[in-house]
């Protein structure tokens, strides 16, 4: 069951005239999986989602839902649940009629319709709103109703296009948890589109990172965060320090020589296809640079000396802007007692296993 | 200096309004004059001329024709207007811009030109004047108003409503009747009333297009004026004013009611 493929994108391409919005995209989404398309605005997330929904025809390639090719199936025959950023509740219909809308086109008895609508409204925790109209609800409530309307038809796939982006920050985080709870409870295959990395990391089983119409990386939240497969992914998610250097592999040990700094030790597993002397990009997350006043001797770690230029104090943690060997670095550390002071010299510890090697930018 | 120029503007505005409305008021007042001669001072108040209107077969016939023509024009114009607006706003096709210009053109071209052009065109096709031709002329002439009103509203209806409906299983036609049309209704209604009023009021085109033996209220008044100025005409004028002013007001009120009900 868990391995059954619910949605398969087989080499889909979308061109608008001469402009390619989505380059050949291949993806398999398993039954019950929560997959997020993550990328900056304009990278083709919505375009891809709309192709799955049947609102756009792919220029090339096939879309399969439960092993059935749906390219030529119009949207109203696809049985998909769609949720938009701006809710799109029918303003002239009551909440009940909004949620019941899809059931009217299905073979459902009056009693069952009433029961399913009531259940759906209960699931989104809005049981008493049936008689109201969309304009009488807050944005968050409207989005819950939109979700109820989409899931009440028991769709094969739930498609969400930036459903939380129109809500304010606090509500957004609550809705994030709520949405995930509902998705878990129903076990419904979900494609979620967002440009917000926090949403993607918190909710997804797998993240598809996109940029300029191409898939950069597909993986679990931890995979894309800790082992980015491209500089784009490293820069888009979290805060990364990127240093260019030359690879130096001698008798089993791996290190990267960076101008102005010492050699930085790297876990030998990072060697991948690189060879001795290759130019590489060394990626280290800001939270993996540990600042300290004293030098700590430790195996499998590199110690650098640097100077703290600025401190961005955030209460439980602080962001430090540090220069070391002419390179500007960012460190993000929890605060034990006192934050490191601005203008002081510090030791920077980089553990070998926190270093990621990537192809340098062309 | 400020106050004198303001006073000038105020005086001027008052004069303009007087100039526009006095004849209308005079006509309405005189229609209740009991005297045979349409002039002041009024001798007494009576509904005599309205009764005579009612008993004048030619006038009641013209009235029925105007009503039927107006209603049919409004019906056809709003139907075609909605379809044309949908095509122009929701779909892309070659020649869209030209079609849009063509449909709006009748309000840009002087009515006489349009009237003669249509007449010549149908002559060339060897089609004779008929009620149908008159109706066709009125539809062409009122269509732009409907299209402008409906289009403006349709642009404001987000596509996502229709997309959501379709994703839930409604076919494009079901989506139109369930979602698009109800949201469009105030504009359709306003367009309908516009078309009716314009058709009911029209004389230029009607004079060119109407077949022999058919008179609408405006052409009937026109014909009566050529013989004599009877107080009956004042009464007819009063009825016309009431119909053409009251209908749009009523329409606006209903549209407002609709609008507020859907956004409640
Ligand atoms: N109908 C269209 N015609 C032309 N270009 C389009 C159309 N829809 C989207 N695009 C372009 O395709 C790219 C991807 O758009 P989209 O999928 O909406 O991005 P996002 O990742 O922000 O959802 C953008 O550059 C956008 O301008
Ligand atoms: Mg988008």
C-alpha cells in the first residue's frame, strides 16, 4: 500500500510560446505521501500543479494518477481536491452549500450528503458555520472551509497552492499544524506548493526543490537541508557559508584548501566523484560554525581564528557576522550564558562531518 | 474673487439644469391640464388626456409594440452580451481584438450612419423591412451597452471560482449556471434594463428600420406632432418619462439588493 504510486509525472514539459516554464520533470508520488514543491516565485510550481489538476495541458510528457493517464481527462472528471491561496469560496453560497458543492455531482443520497458535509466541517473544527456566508468568516476560517470542500469529495489527490500565504504569521503556523493533522488523519496523497522553506520543512514527507523550471533536488526535509545537492538548494534553504577551494586528498584524509584559511577537514564520504586537485564549493551551515573563546583541540574538526564584526542578538540564540582569512562568514549559535561580544577575536570550529562538497558555480 | 467666481459657477449650473428640466416639467404639468390648449395658465387638473391616450388605438398599439420590441431586444441583447463577454474575457482566440472593437463599434458610430448602413446592407441582400429587421437593429445598437457592463463585472470575478467548481466535478456548463451566472447577475440585470430603456426610447434607427404600419411610441409621437400639438402628446410624454426614469432606478435598487445579499 505504502509503495503504491499515486501520481506519476513522466517527463512533463510546459512551454508558454517560446518560454519554458517547466523543463522535463519526472516524479513519482506515493500513496498517502505529502510532497511539497518548494522554490522561489516564478520557478514553475503553480504551473506544474495546474498541469496535475488539469487546468493546463502539458506541452510534452504524461501525467498518471493511479496508473491511469489523465492528460486528456478534463478537470471535472479527475476527482482532485484543489485549494487556492485566496480560498475561492463561492460568495453567493452558504458554507454548507460550498462544502456540499462537489457532492452534488456525485452519487450521494441526501442524508449521506448532509452527514459528510457535517463531518468535513467538524474535521476542520468549524461545525457551527454551516448557515453562514463566506464573507462572514475570517481568512483562516475560509481556508478551513476551502479545505473541507476539497476533501469532502474524497479526492484521489489533494492539491494545495500556497494555501497559507494569505494568512498572517501566527495563524499560518497554527494552520500548518492543523493541515498536517488532517492530512495524516485522512492519509490523503497531497501536493503542496509553497515558497516558504519553513512550511516545506515542517510538513513534507518529501520536498521537491525547484528553480527556473527545473527540479534541483528531491528528498526528505532532512536530506535537502543537510545534504543539498546543488548550490541553489544550499543557498535557498537555511543560511549557508559557501567557500570555494581546492580538494586535497592524501592517504585517506580529505580536506579543502581555501585561500586565506587553513585546510578545512572534510568527511571522506563527501569525496563522491571529485578528484584530488578539483575546484569545489564547500558548504557549511551557519549553525554548524561554533564560536569559542579558547581553542578546543578535537579530532575531525578544523579550528579557524576570526573576528566578530557584528552580533544579531535573538534571545535564545545569536547570529554572528565573522571575518576569517578575508572571508565573511555567518555563524548561528545558541547562547549559553553570554553571547560572544562584537569586536572580539574568536576561534571557529568546523566539524568535518558538517562540511558538504558541491560542484562550484560554472 | 473666490466667492464671485463660485457664485458665477453656481448660477450657471442652475441655468443649465433649468434649461434641461423645465421643458420636461412643463410637459408633465400640462399633461394634467384639463384645457384643450396646451398652455398656461392651467385651467384645472384632470386625467382626461391619459384616458384619451388609453382609448386611442394607435397609441396603445404603439405602446404594445414598443414594450414587445424593448423586451425582445433586452432578452436577445443580454443573452448575446453575456456570451460575447464570456468569449472576450475568458477565452483566447485569433481576431479577439477585432471582434471586441466590432461589437463595441455601434456606440462609436453616429446612429444615423449605423441605421443607413444596416438598411443598405439588407437592401443589398434583398431582405425587406420587417419587425425582425427592426429588432435586429435594436439588438446591434444595444449590445455594446450590455457587453460593457457585463464585461466589467466578469473581469472582477476571479477565475478561481470557476476552477474550484470544475475541480469539484461541475462541467463547464454547470459551472456557468452554478457559479458564473449568479455572480454576474446584477450586471446582466443592469444590461437588460439598459437595453430595454434604450430600445424603448430610440427614434433615429427605428424611423429607418421600421416597416410600414408599425409604429413605436417615439415614432407615434413624432407622427402626431406633424399634424398638431395635442395635449395627448403631453400625457404620452409623461408616461414615457416615467417608464424610462423609473425602470433604471428600479433596476439599480434591485441590483443593489442582489449585490448586498451575495456579499453578506
Ligand atoms: N499563462 C502563462 N503565460 C505565459 N507565461 C506564464 C503563464 N503562466 C505562468 N507563466 C510563467 O511561467 C513561470 C512559472 O510560473 P508559476 O508556475 O506561476 O510560478 P510559481 O513557482 O511562482 O508558482 C513564470 O515565469 C511565469 O511568468
Ligand atoms: Mg505560484
